[in-house]
């Protein structure tokens, strides 16, 4: 059950401890009375605690995305960042980026830079955080250690925390005993009830110690999750947990609680795998008298086999999809639909439209399947919907970068983009499409299993007629006339008494196999002819029209036809 104070939810906990510590430090009397029968409300918040918090605009929505810089930005993390961003923007709030780098061994500057780059590529600009600043900083946990130690000492003074001098061997023995008794692995060491003399004795010897949070032995904690509804835990399954390690480093759950409270975070939107952490964090909130944020735990992203999406399923990081040729707007659109919808049949949204439509109560609590085929299709739709000028610049730069062209702009690039854009789904698809346009892989195409249908459609007869048109000069006149090219192609089809549906000169990769295709009834052939007349640009692996004709003339049609049939039937046919 929850009650409201100042627009924030407060969790109600009933606690009946089995014992009280024999020796409480100064200020512990309040703690003991509080935990005997706790019902959180405005009156139970000591003003001396809440005054530690920075001033916050009443009712302001503040959310955070807090990745660890230990690897690449996973699509699951990207979706969490997106939902936080959309919620903040839809409420005119603040989107905070915080780097959780307390894992000193695994955290790297390179990973942090990659995270920042990927978020920026997706268009998820943060209002506060690294590179931006803000009044609630610093925004890296490694730079906030003094703050964590300050609050750890406060909890020690209040009696919520005690020093634990147990060795690793002692702790392992406790776990083994609990396992034999089929009990939860809770802490049962003596330091929860140790006397002051015992504590001072260990301190005098220099014995390493951790800070353990004193958990009530009975009661339940309930929260009203904005996605999952009411969630509760029994406190008897938790046991006293560590908040500061013996090396002085704070533990994750302690850091997160202090950071969220001191950064005035109003809503914590995160993955469901963090749901169990909420119990520890809520106890720390209560002990320090900090108002708790709203919680919303988003379901996991699943692979097609319904298991958690991982590296074994292929590409999973934002950086990998960028390198594969996906657009940021397509990634954002698709990630938003993994667990959310606006209630209509519409599947295409810009980032601004998502901001206008997004609502946390429309986020599903069931897992969403990551469908790479649909993502690719959606990317193709976004690619073709780009303004032509933007698409020309995008593909022109791409072709120059990979070395297919020596210039990224000009009439040829524009015409090539217009010619090829309907047959590509990814930016990288354009590489093969243009290479096929400028080269002439006819034999490879026809010798493939997919060439069987083309060959069986009497392609050799069409080729013979086309060669005859070239030899008598008719084809050359048609392409040089430019404007009359389409009419010539139509007339060529009528002469053969068939619809000319194959471009003999321009086999092009489409839908996983080569098809012979006439762009605008032969636009590709005309385009190649124009390229051959161009003197300003040098082309990589370019096959001019005359060379295409020679390749077509030298093709062994009967041999090709027999080999294709053999490859389909599994029989060997010699040349």
C-alpha cells in the first residue's frame, strides 16, 4: 500500500524486530522506535535528514539512465534509455545521464566514450551528465565517493549500520550451514549484536571490516510499480547486507540509492532484472528519511527462442547495428515498439512523435521479442522516406568511404541513388547494389541456383535479339538519344511479343538473390552508358556498355542452362 506526500510515493512497511542491538550509538533511539511499527508518512521524516537533499522544483519529473562503462550499449539498455528520455520529454522533465563506474577493474574510458557516442547517435541528448554538467553533479560514481562515505557514517551513527569484522572463511561457512538447513543465505554473524568493547578491540588490531545494513527480521515491503502493479517482499529472506566493502568502496545498491536521492530523481525506469534490488534500496531510503521515487521495471528483450537476448543470438549492441548500416531513427522507432504501442495500428514514428505519444501506462510487462527481419524491413522504410538530398549525401559519402567511388557528389551519384534506393534496406546494401551496377557479374548470376527461372524463360533468345540490336547500331542510337530510351525498350518487347521484364545488362542483387531487372524500363542500362561517357570521375571496377555486350556475346547459354539444372537436381553434368 502506498500513500502520497508531495506528489511522491511512500512505501509502507510494518516491522517487528526480534531484537534490538545491545548498544546503539547516539541518535539510535529514534531508529529503534521507528522500526518497531513503521508506517511511512510525512510526519515520519525528520527534517534534519530531508534537509540534506538539494532543492527540487515541486512536481518536476527527473529520470536517469545509469549505465556501467564495462562494455558496449546493449539494445536493452538503449531501450531503457529511450523510455526514460521519452517519459522525461513528455512530462517537460529532465533526462539525467549518470555513469556507474564503481567497478574499477572492468570500467574503461573507452567504454564510456562509446556509450556517450551511441546515445548521441540515437538522438537521446541528456540534460545533465558528462559533458553537459548540472547542479546535481558530479555524474560519475567514481567522483562521488566522499558522498557515499558521508551517508554511510550517518547510517552508522543512527544504528542502521554496524561494522562487520567477519572473514571470508566465516561468511562461507555461514552460507554452507544455511544451505544444509535449506534456509536463505542470510548473515548470522555476531557483529550485529557485538558490544562496543568487542568492536573497539577489532579496530585496535586493524582488522578489516565492512558496513552492514541492519535489516528488520519480520515484516513486508510493498511498492506500487508503474508497470507491474503491487510488488512485495518478505524482509525475513534478506538478511543484513553490505553497503561498504572492506576496501572502502561502496556497494552498488547503496550508491544507487544515495545518487537517486541526492539527484532528486522522481521516477526510476529500469529493466526488470533490477526489481530485486528495490528491497535493499527502499530500506536505505527509509533509514535516511529520503522520499522514494516512483519505480517502473521494464520487461526484458527476448530472442526469437524466447530466451534473454544475448551475444549468442548475433548483433546486440547499438554500435554493431550502426556499423551494419542501420539508421538511428529506425533503431529508435523499433526499440520503442518493443513493449510499447500507442493503441493504434501505426508502427512508424519519429522521435518527436514518440515524445508526443509516449505513456508509461502503455508499457507492457511481458517480454518483447527482438525480430531482426522486422527491424531490417523497418530500416528500409525509413531509408526510402528520407529526403532525396539527404539520402544522396548519405550514400555518396558511404560509397566514397568504402572506395567504390572517388567522389561523393555529382550527377552520377544522384542518378545512382534514384536508381537503386528502392532495392536496399540498409546503408551497406548500397555498396553491393552500386558494385553490381558498375560491374557485370553475369556468369556468376546465371550459374547460381536462383538463375534457373531466368534461363528457363528463354533468356538466350532475348539476348540474341539484344545483341542484334547492338550490332546494327539500333541500341547505340537509343541510348545516345536518352529521351527515346524508354520507348525503344517498349518497342523491343513488342518485337519479341513478350513483356521485357529482364535487364540483360544489369543483374542486381535483390531479396537475397540476383534478379534481372529494368529500372524504369532500362534506366540502369542508360545510366551505365552515361557513366562510360564521363571523363571527370574514375570508377572502381566499372564495366562499360561495350564490355557488357562482349560478356553477353561470349556467354555459353546452353552450358549455363545445363549447369543450373544439374545444381538443382544434384546431378553432375560435364561442360
